[in-house]
C-alpha cells in the first residue's frame, strides 16, 4: 500500500498516534504496526527509533518529505515528525 494513503487512512480512522514520545511508547509496548518519521527528524531520534524497531520487530518507514509536509498531509496546523499507526 502507498505510504501516504496508509497515513491518511490511519488519521481518518483514528488509528494514528502523533508525536515522538507517544510513538516510541507504543513501539515499546508493541501496540502499533508501523511507525513513520519525517525526513528531517534529528539523527539521534532516528537512531532511537531504529533501536526500538530492532528490539520489537515493528517496522519504521521514512516519509518522503519534511515534518511540515507530514503535518499538511495529516491536515494538522502543526509540524509532525513521527506517527505511529495502530494495528
């Protein structure tokens, strides 16, 4: 499935959790099926996401755009760096 469509669908069905801390918490508790992050996410946070992903086997994908563009895609009036999509 196209990543953009999957994000839009998750937002519409309220299966998306927005925010770095919230997404990492869901990953650690294995309560999501996918985590998406913006291209301009700071390297330290990306590495932390990758480490959690390795421990939990939850895939992470990079959104082809900035946090501003991810916020626009989600129809939110703010920048979004990380989204977790619940299963």
